[in-house]
């Protein structure tokens, strides 16, 4: 049996050398200068920085980066124009173990950390946020719900395929329940036989739904109980999922977003995930975690736009020197670089808090909110830094800006994040 650290590489196409690992920014592999430790602090066991990674996380970052640059990058423009992910890219996510990052080896997964999933989403978003959306929703929402709340029978039945060949979709939002998710109107009525539920209703803004084979659907089994009747079900597409409409969007165009209908769909009672009437709790807890994934998408996007624009700015010459060497430009670069770093550290901190089992709801909201703000600023400035080249579609900078707009909308709008943060502040300061 391979150790957990190398199981991921055994499943993937891209191995990495120790030299490549050392090339990543990581304090755990950077030796401390002689005498500095003794001078700056006592010789005690102190916490490590947020730029400290396990060997497994370092290897995963390098592998995902190479996959994104070698396989995804050549297809980005075509996928955006077609508004569809290339099947080879989706298969590559599975082949490289990126669709079951936290899933156990017993269920065909890579059995890595939550932070590993965040790293993977970040690295994918540096090249194409649309691909990052699929990986993020599939891992931090679908897989996690089944891992944390599904019975052993459900996990054994559904997780192996989700890790190796079937895309998952998380179905919560509805036409009349967006930010107010608990106002959902989809119902699941228990049949007289007691063997199955009949599902009726619609779901809107559902990511991954065009490619998905597995759906987690939230429905109310007893509307008289309000949100306490909401229950989570797992089902396959062939059980009766109807894709009524695929949305045409401003950004993340290759990521599918669809309106789904459920008309008298019969779901066995064994397909209930967690407890009856506890779906609202599942949704709340899982979306807190998912918001860290959205933050990872945004910091990856911001870094991708920043990298592409600065590379051009230091090549393009005007008035006898590279545009990037002008002080006015350099100050703008420094400002955005600082904000990207701040957003990244908020995101990493929230991820580590979640892993440690400590409260992270406020920190996740802060990370998502700020990362979405920074992504819009970084991608917008990146267009201006590149001048006319930033404005044309061929270069790809304008795509980063279009993709950035979704960060302030899905899995809780920016106003919802601010309200969440404000609630914690009220609790802390109100007497």
C-alpha cells in the first residue's frame, strides 16, 4: 500500500522532482540563516507561517500547475467560445485524482487534506476559472456532503464513481430562493408505501449540471415545518433530472449553469443523505466550507491575470524602456500584489482553521468577500496595464475580468458575506 503522500502521484500523470518541489514558495523547505533564529526569538516551539506546506501539498501544487499549463491552457479560448468544457480536460481531472481529493483511498480518492483541495482550485483558476469551478463544486460541496453526512452504504455506492468518472452537482438554489435558500419550494412527498419520495420542483443556477451524472438535491419533505422539513437526497441523472435550460453567461462560460426540472421523480428513501429534516443544517455547514473554495478560485484568477499582464508589461517598450519600469506602473503592480497576498493569506488561514476543527465561518466569509474584490481589481487593472492587448480577446486578459464578476455572486453574495461578518462583530462588541 502506497503512503498517502504518494497515492496522489500514483493516480496522476505528472510526477515532480525534489528540485521542482523546492522551487515552490515554501518556508518548510527554506533553511533559516545561521544565527537568525536565536537572535529573533527564543528557542521554543512556535507556530509555522501560512506559507508552510506538507510535502504532499507541495507535490500536488506542482502537479496541478503542470496539468493546467500543459493540458488546459491550450484549450481555454476554444472552451470559452464554445461555452463548454473539453471532455479531455474533464477526464484529465479524474485521471490526476482531482475529483476525489479528500475522498478516501478505499473509495478511489486521493485522500489528501482540505487545504490540498484549495490549492488545486487555486492553481486551476490561474489558467481557467471555469475548470476550477467544476473541481471546486465537485470536491468541496458534493464529495464533502457525502463524506460527512452520508451513511456507509451511500458512501460505498456513490463516492467511488465521483472520484473516478462521474461529475457531481449541488442543487440548492431555486428561482424564488437565492440568498434566502431556505425559502425553497421543491417538495419531496413520501409515498404511501413508505419506500420512496416523489420529487417535484425546479432548481436554478446549478453549476456542473450539464456534465453531471450525480446530483445532490435539497427538497422539503414537510412544508408545514418550514426550513426544518428540508432534506438532502442523492440521485443519478437517469432517475429523472431534466435540464430545462443552459444559461448563457458573462463569465465562466465553459462552466455549465442550468435550470433543472423535477417532475414526479421517484427517489428511494435509502437515498436520503443525513437525517430527514436536517438538510438545512447540511447546507449551512457545507456552504461555509465552499466559500473558502470560491476564495481560492478568486485568488488563482487574480494571480493568473497579474502574471500574464506583468509578463507583457516588462516586454513591451515605450519611450525607450519597458512599460513596467515606469514608476507609476510599478506602484500599481505593488499595490495589487499586496492585495492578492492579503487575500491569499485570508484564504489559507480559513482553510487551516477548518482542518483544525476550529470555528471558521467568519474567516471564510472574509476570505470570500475580500478575494472577490481583489480579483475584480486585479483583473481589471491587468487589462489596462496591457493597453490594447488587454482589451482584445486573443490575449485572454479580458476573460479573467469577465470570470471575476461571479465571485461576488455565487455561494453567497458579497452583501451576505458582509452581513455574516457583521453578525460576528455584533456578538463580540454588543453588551
